[in-house]
């Protein structure tokens, strides 16, 4: 079996050695080379033709973001960014995803992480997943002529009457979206197409570590007609608002009087994830008061499939899965489709329209 060839790029010799050692221990991976700066990375990419590149976001000279832009323009290859968890690191990471990175790893303790062993399994799993990524799909998204980052004019939000903003127990519908690898781009495609007067709230689980989901919410909010925010424990769900589960917390729903609130908890990860799509879907399935439109989009693994079965068993849910054609990684949607509970399979650019058809 052909091994996955990886090019490791980091300005720290210590980090290059650690990453190389960790990846080399897996029987399916071989590190074909390392690079200490951006210029060397671009040259070795052409010489070695790796299957996957790991790329440090913060490097002197040619930065990780600049290298990524060159890679995606000249020789597209699945790239996993290694980032610090600072605010600037989170912003740069999300920028990298927009430029075409498949995924990212948050370094546990800064640019030189002595405790990198904590993310060894995650790094290995993401390299294997990235090797299967639909890089052509990423290229199509990245090469769109409209800027996905800073629109000249923020879309006008259509305000609802305050008396009708909260989602009460007698309300009819709730939208729940689960996604992972490739998710930020997919969420942008879907959330920006929902109207500002959306009469239901949206709950989103995107697999991301703590420190990144707030930046993701802020960026999506700047692009969308609906309000997008990081969810807070105890807040009442509002129509026309999308709530993104904070990294490190499961997101559930809980009744409070006649309203419905967000509940965040730090119980054990599910399927290796916290937040978990299964946890959200299962929580929503326990309510008899409203129906749910469940959406499973791009991502590795099977998170969301078990929860979807519970949602559908209630008889009050419609399910949409992203197609293989547009998924960056066709793992989570494939697992959802395999349950036999999915009502529609749609390309990502059609999902918002499919959601609105059920509202």
C-alpha cells in the first residue's frame, strides 16, 4: 500500500523533529522532507510532490499564509496549518482556511510547544484525512472572484418585532447544523444565503478547539444577514440568530419557562469531539414541542449519524446531507446517509434553499 507522503514546514528545528517523529510512527505515513522557511517549502513542494503538507502559520520571511497562497495557485495539495491559540493565531488560521487549507491543529502551548505530544493522535488522524480531501473542491471555492472575507457593505439585518424574537416552546422549527473538516467554508456558503428575517434559530456544531469558534462566529456574522454568534450558557434562543457551539463545550437545548435556552457542558467528548453533533441532535430529539431541520456537512468521521437516527425516530425531523461532490471530506455526510434517515442529498450551494423549503 502506498504511504502518505508528508512535507513538514516549520521554522523551529525542534518542532520539525517532533512532528516528523510523531508522523513517522504511523505505518501509513512517511515524511518525505522538511522545510525551515517558506521559500524552502515552495521549492521542496515542487521537488518532492508530497500528498500532504503541514505548515506553520507564523514564520519569519515568507509567512505560512503567503506560502499557502502560492501552493494553492501553483501546485494545490492538502495543507494542515499549525497555529497558536492566541487571538491573532485564530484570525490567521481562519484566513488560512479561506485561502485553501484543509484543516488546522492548535499548538498546545505556543509556537514552540514542548507538549506537542498532546495532539499527536489528532495530527496523525488529520494528515490521513487530509490525504483524502477533495482538493479540487477547495480550489473552486478559493478561486471565487468575490472576496469571502471583508464585504464592502455588511448585509442589512431585518429586525423582527421584539415581542416575537424569542423561540418559545410553542414555536415550530429549529435548524441544527453539524460539520467538521472543511466546515468553515461550507458554513459560509449556507449561512450567508439565509434571509435576515429567518423565523427560526440555528444551532451549529463545528469541530474546533477553544479559542477559534468566537473568531469564526464574528467572521460569519460580518458576512451574513442573520446574526451569528458564539453560544453562551443560559441564553434564550432567538429567531434569525445562529449559535455556534464554543470549542471545548457540548451544546444542548433546555426549556426555561416558555422559552428555550442554550446549555453548555463539559461532559466527556463524544466520537473524540467536544462539541459533538451527536450530543446536540440527541438533546433536540428529546423535545416534543418543535420539529428540526438537521443538516450534516463535510467532515471526517461519523459524528452526527447516531444523533440523526434519534432525531428521525421522533418523527419531527427532516434531514439534509451534503453531497460527495462538494464535501471536502465525505465522512460525516456519508455516515449520515448510511443510516437511511437522510431526506435529501444536496450540493453545498443548494443547502440553504433546501432548508428554506422546509420552513
